[in-house]
């Protein structure tokens, strides 16, 4: 498929955010945007992609399988499972399918299983909890609709970034200016850390 200018712009933005810490991005979103209670289970590394959203019935993963059939490379499957933790919505097989199709990661506001396998690999998987009990099947759900995970709104196509500190999502419309501000903050913090290391730091840091 021919890459459009918009596709190229998004690809450049995703590459740029891959070097940014979630905490710094969050600071430049007025410290008001972030998914609470969602944590990483994979073996380290930053996740950056665009949201393919799933609204799932609590404990039911039917529509996550539909998302796997509809994802594009660099998509992050973001699942609003209503925070329900009594059934695992994905496991290692679904994570492997997503990775094989070029997904950037999976985020579940709910539970997962097969944590030993998931934690041994670098494919990004974020979730609220862990349980061995498998999911329900055949429930209602929706794809590519506005959702909420951990109290954070996520719209289809939003840029999603995750690291050891958690998850943040934002509109591509603000991504360029946000990336510039985040890079400026990270450069400032790097200078401060260097001054601490060489003994020249003289003043409180405020952002």
C-alpha cells in the first residue's frame, strides 16, 4: 500500500515518541492525562502506536478476536474491559497473534493470563491484573469507538505510549507540539542530571 503524507507524518511522530518517557509526556499534558492502575507485564521497553479500540463486555474477549482480524501494523489494541478482573481477556496465544501481525502492543483494562510467557518476551502487554480463569465468549462489544481505560479517554487513532510508568494517550492533532515540548523537557532534565553528576547543580528544578 502506498504511504500517504498523513501516514508518513504519523510514522515520524511514533518514532519520535519512542524516545520519550511517559512521565515527561504526561507533564506536558498538564499532568492530567493517564490511565490509572494499568501496568506492564512484558519484559521491558516502550510501546508506541495508534489505538485500535475495543469495547468489551466484562470478562468477554469476543471482540478482541475481531480486533486481531482488523488490526494494521503499529496498532495498539486498547481494550475497555470495564476494569473487570475475574476473567482473563487475553493470554500468550493472543499476544503472539497480535505481534505476528505487526501490532505495537495490547492494553487491557481488565485481566490477562500466561504471565510467565508474556513476561519473558518484549512484545508490550499492559493490563490491570492477572487471573488464570479464562474469558466468556459471545458477548456484546464494539470496535473503533471512544472508550475509557483506567479513567483515561481513548479515541480510535489516538497515539498511545506506554513504559514502566504506565500508559498515556492523546490526539494526533496535538502530537507535533507535544513532542517538541517533551523533547525540550527531556533535554533540560538531562542537563540537570549532568550538573548533579559534576557537582555544579545549584537550584530547585520545577516543571
